[in-house]
C-alpha cells in the first residue's frame, strides 16, 4: 500500500516524514536494534533534524543502530567531502547519534572495476546479515531515479556498478567544482534491494520534483521511471510539499485515505 501525505510547509513535511520513519521502525523492528537505509541530498535533511529532536526528547535512540547508504561514487576516497560516506557522517551520524562505525557504504575504490563489482555484490549480503533494512529513506531525482538507479534500470536489480546519467551529473555538479569534477560511475543499491526494506519513506519537495512524483505515483510501472517501483511495495509512504504534489490528479483521494486510516487507528487504540 502506498500512502501519499502532503505537508503545507517544509517543517511539516519533515515532521510527517520523521514520524513515518519512527512508526516504521516500531512496526518492522520491534525488539530489534534499528536498521536504517539512508539517503543523501537536500530532501531528507529536515527529516534527519526531526529525528535528532526525537532523540533529544527520548522518543528515539540510534546509538546502537546500523545505517546502510543507498549509494557511493566510484573514484573518490570515502574521506572526500562529497563522498556519500562523508556526507552521511556529517548530515546523519553527527545529527542523530548514529555511530560512524555503524554506517555501511558501498565501496567506491578498488584495484579494479572487477574488485568494486565484487564488493558491490557483497553489499546485499551485509544488509541481510544485519536482519534487513527496517526503514529505507529515499529521495527521488528529477528524472525519477531512486538511489542511482537511472531510467532503464531493471526493476528487480541488485547492488551494482552504474554509469551516471548526464542529467544526474549535471544536477550534482553544484556539489563539485563543475561538471568535470563529478564522477561518471557509482555503486548503487538496486531497485530490488530497495524493495526488500520493511518500509519505504520517500521525501520530495519543490516544483522540480512534481513531474517525477506524478510519474512514480500515478504513472505506469515502468523502468523508464525507477520511482514507480514504489507501487509494488506493501508499505510505502510518500511525503511531499504542495509544489512537489502539484502534478498529482488524485490529491483529494490521498487526503481522504490518510484521514480514514487515522480514524481506523484511533478506533483500534
């Protein structure tokens, strides 16, 4: 089941998303130490701040959690400021109290491409050994990509090496010294890997994501829009601001469905 929730402000989006993460951990990780799937980018930053607030007031504790990154660039060391490992240490570990040694990231350096590919295939095994990701946090690219699964990615793909689409490199150039500094390849969790998480929480804000969100939520299930795989998941939550939700035709239905689910939950308490 996919739930679409729309917040009226960036703060409300972040609060809804964080609540969805904590609810997912309770539903899918009862009695276990938390295992989170972590996304980078601007979309989930507010969510992480709200998780930090939950830690501060005693509603959450990530000191014994494990985190698994969605992806990593190939060709830059993990100490590079734009590596996703370093980004997650700065924006997640240091914010919510997740120990850096408990953060797992795909290996983007190796003696050869074959060695990197071998490490990539082992990444899914590491996730399984941790008991599986309980809640996977996601953003979505303007072309519909999840992680670095670009349009055309197999819907049941596993963690692997991928070439970055020109649009994705262009979008990420602002984080580097121009487009020439952006790596051309990456290691990314596959769409099939992502779908194995207990809950998916996707956050998208801004008009630039509206077309991708409309395609992912209301379009056909297709490799042309990797985000459409959310339609296959039994527990997916899509949290949007008004601009990102602007292209959705069934806004009223989603609002009614969310309200109805809340009513049912209240009656069961």
